[in-house]
């Protein structure tokens, strides 16, 4: 029907132009953001899944920080423990040397002074074995626990090792000394037991440190995998979007021309009235 009130062709052309323009805007957004799903408007269910995974990904950053802090605590404890083990070996050497009955009193007293200085240094080393206010060697706490998952329901526990003098692992008392060859001889067995016990304690700490390191590596790999999975869900294929952009720009130009032609379709009606 020829009508001056209703131009069906123009309405159709305008509708097509609007649809193409909307698709063009969406494609431009994909290119500018690098995302094919940037909001819930694009795809609500996929966006919701991606958001949950992003939240878990950020939570895993907290897990890595917890693992790193706890690993630092253990590393400091291991360094101090190894130093204490070395000093116990020095004490054994001093006691062994002082047990020689051929030594004169002056020489034995000199060894005694060295022995007591090294013994006191063990206590000082223990006081400085903490990190971030946590000391695993002075008997101030029983254990520490690092976060092991994003939900906070699993932990990696590191048991403290009390290396204080007379604390059990080290059986040498804080006042131990000698004044004769016999008393020096009696300390050798105590020191040997303490050295062996400290080696066992450091082995346990070392095993815990390895567990923390392995889990840190695992969490890093897990984050990489999750990030890649999120990317597959929401990232735009830039090559595809670029090709689509060019096609839509051409379609938009054609739609504009079609609309212009449709708007001129009434011109011939004017000719019917001698215009």
C-alpha cells in the first residue's frame, strides 16, 4: 500500500540499522576491554561463574601470603637451630678438651670460660630466633598453622621445637659447667645426646619447610590454571572480533544507505500530484 503515514520500508531499515549499531557497540566494547563477557548483562550465568572463580583466585593470594609468612618463620628457626647445633658441637669439644687430666688448672679455667660464653650464646640465639613475633625454638608456642586452601578449612601445621637449655631436646642445663676433668667428662654424654636431639628437631622443621614450599608451588600452578580457565570463559577472541568489527562497519554503512533510500520512496507519490 502506498501511504504517506506509514513507511514500512523505512521502519524495517531503521530496525536493522539499530540492531547492527547495537552489535557494533558490543563488538567495540569487546575489543576495548578484551572481554566478551564483561558484565552480567552479556551472559549472567557465565559472568557469575567467572566472578566466583575470580573470588577464589584472590583468596588463593591470601593463602600464598600465609604460606610465605609461615615459611619465613620456619627458615629463621632453621638458621638459628643450625647455629645452636654448631655451638653444641663446640661445647662438646671444650668439654672433651677439659676432660684431659694432664691439663693444668689455668688451662682448664680458660676452657671453662669459653664453655660458659658459648652456653650463654645459645640462650641469646634462641631469643633472636623469631620472625614476625613468632619463635618456634624458645618454647613460647606449640605450633603454627598456615592456610592451605581458599576456604580456610585446611591448614599446614608446623610443630615448634623447644631448643631452650634444659627444655627436653637439649638436656644441657642453662647453668651447666665444669671445674674438673671428671665433671667435664660427665658433660660429654649430655652434649652428644643434645646434638642428636637437635639434629632430629631440625630434620622435622626441614620437612615442614619443604611441605610449605611444595604447597606454595602447587597454589601458584592452581592459580595459573584457574586464570586460564576464566580467560577461556570471558576473554574475547581479538582476531575474530577485529574481523567482525570490519564486517559490521560495512553493514552499518549499507543499512544507512538503505534507510536513506526507504525515506526517499515517497518522492514518486509527489509526482502523482504534479509536483
